[in-house]
C-alpha cells in the first residue's frame, strides 16, 4: 500500500500586486526585487476573504477531482501560519464548509514547510486500517500580517491556497519516502512576535508593530541554501534514488537564488524544476500544492514521474517528500 495524491485543487485571490505597485508603497524597485528574489507579482486577498475561504476553494476542487465525496474524508489538515483565528482551527471551519461530517480536523503549524509536514502525517495516517482519505491543505493570507512599511519583508510574500486529497493505492504510485526536521534554535529568525501568550495583544504591541511578520532574511537564506540539497539527498537516499533520478523538482518558492543554488548542487536542470514565485511570490504552505496543481494542468508532470518536494520555513522547519506521480 502507498499513499497516493488522487486529487489537487487551488485557490488564488484575483488581485495582483506588482513590483511597480510596491514601488509606490515602499522604498524599493522592480529591479531590486527581481534580481534579489525573482518575484514580479503576487496575489492579495482583500477583506473580507479569510484563510478558510481560500482553503475551502482549494479543498472543494481537490475533493471533486479526487472523485470522492466530502463525507468520505477521514481527516482534514490545514497547514497555515495565518489561520482565521487562534481557535477554533481553520480546519474545523473548512470541515463544516465542505460538509465533511466524518472527518477529524486540525491545523498544522510548520510555517512554509506545512504542506510537506501535512503530506507526511497523511502518509502515516493512511497506514492505519480505519483511515481511507486525508485532505491536506496549505493556505495562507500572509498579506494580512505583513508590514507594508518594511521593505525587507513586504515584497516577498503573497496569498493563496493549494490542496491535495490522499488515498490508498498500490505500490506503483505514491509517496516513497519522507524526511521531516526542525531546528527550534532558529525560531526567532521568522516569527510574528505578539498576539500569543508570550506577548498578548496590547495597545503597545500594536503601536510597536509587533503583530507583523518579522524575519532575519540573511539567516533564513543561509539555512535554506544549505538545507534544500541536504534534505533532498536524505529523502532520495531513503528510497534508493539519487539526484539524477529526479524527473520533477518542486522546491519551496521563497527566493530564486535559493532554488538556483539547490539546482546547481544537485545538478537538476531548469526543465525539471517547477518555479512560480515570479507570479505568486512566497505563499508559504501554499507554494508546493499550487505548483503541483499548475504543473499537472500544463502536462509538465506525468504519471510515473519521480517527484521531489522540498520545503523550509518558520520554526525553523524543513522537510522533503519523494513520490512516484500518479494514481491507480
Ligand atoms: O519561506 C521562508 C521565508 N523567507 C525566506 O526564505 C527569505 C530568505 N531570504 C531572502 O530571500 C533574502 O535574504 C532577502 C530577499 C530577504 C534579502 O536579500 P539579500 O540579497 O540577502 O539582501 P540583504 O538583506 O543583504 O540586503 C541588501 C540591501 C540592504 O541595504 P543596505 O543595508 O546594503 O544598504 C537592504 O536594506 O538591500 C536592501 N533591501 C532592499 N532594497 C530595495 C532590502 N529589501 C529591499 C527592497 N528593496 N525590498
């Protein structure tokens, strides 16, 4: 038995925020953003759109494309750093919207690695006899926690959601191996400092702009440039493959320079690498499922392809999943 992705979906808000738009908002330039990150535009969800709305849009499509009913889902995982609220979980809100009355539901907090973490949980859950279908969603409205006075961060992120339904299948397709990890000593490098029990919301926290994302970009850059190829190597080795066996490489879409470093180390060419950060920026947990959805639509991923997913993010977390694309 293998856990197979049997349906994908996505949800992207319509409004585009281009680098030229940002030039009017902060001291930045299209040239700097493109050269330093590779991003040209990103999507922004305007109020009153919530994280659960994007998640639901992606989920509904994934369930439909999987060819199952929402009632058949046993578990719903929403990977997000920007939930509708602290509690209840966004997963419970999505469960209700879908009418997935037989599913347990929880949110998963692993930053940009959330979707990869979610796949690993789904994979292990599906080994149990009483679990048949798991829905994993990566959904973010990062724009709502971005400080549009901070040029170091506001140019990098965008909003969106992607979803995958996983079911059980034969050994021919599905997840072959996965590796997850975390280095909590780097927690301070990417966080939203206030609003939790460490620093409850107060007039002062709002005045000091502590409810916005804070990032030490250089530290994350160093970490990401190292970890992407390391995790790739581990996850491939675990399943008995090497870099040259990879048909499609799907890296987390944070920065084109991080992706190029990994491609160079692993000797993976551009035609095997999925890149969509130019259009959407870093949509955190949504990057990988949205990239997979688009690639499948465009016919870039075919049944039988060896697909390598790798992500890193707040935590610091990191993870990789290797799968043989397709379903029975
Ligand atoms: O999903 C995980 C989340 N995050 C990441 O993966 C982010 C990883 N890090 C990065 O992608 C890069 O470190 C950044 C894109 C954040 C920064 O790129 P960099 O090439 O490392 O730039 P830097 O931080 O070294 O800054 C270089 C200069 C600085 O000016 P000074 O001090 O040299 O005068 C910055 O103030 O660029 C300046 N700068 C900007 N200039 C124009 C920073 N942001 C901007 C901007 N526009 N938006």
